[in-house]
């Protein structure tokens, strides 16, 4: 991001969450067609929720409100973890793909937790 960029786009946590969304979309494109309204949709919706809630919270007037949106984003990360595990168990994700997404999910979670702690 450019130096001095403001708003949610300047947050590393938002950038990493957006990267996670793009990776999840790339992986779910490989899922069976019959999952398009099932696991594919659920995983994508949970992934989209993370950067969206970070962005919405960042635009709120008070830090307390921002923290609430970060908690929602963290909850969506928990959903992602469950859906990734199920996708792996069903054979939709390779071990490598699962490990990569799990690592990214964990990294975003740590960044969210750090931001929550800094705002409290």
C-alpha cells in the first residue's frame, strides 16, 4: 500500500484478509459443481465477511465499535477453519492447499487479535 494511505486499505490485517479471500476463491473454483450452493458458498461468504467487517469497523466513529466488528471478523475466521477442515476431509482440498489456507487464516487471526488488544 502507498505511504499515507488512509482507511481500511492501509491496514495490514485488511490486506491479509483480502488475500485470504482471493486464495479461498481460487481453491473453491476447484470444488465439485454440486457444492456451488453448499460448501463453496458457505466458505466464500465466511471469507468475504472478514475484510468486510474490518473495513466497516474501521469506518466507525469509536474504537469500541471497531472492536465489535473485529470480533465478528474473528468469528468468521472460526467458520472458515471449520469449512476448510470439512473440505479437506471430503477430498476437495489437497493437504498442501489446506495447510496454506490454514496458515493464512491463522495469520489473519493473530493480526485481528493484536489489533483488538491495541484498541482496548
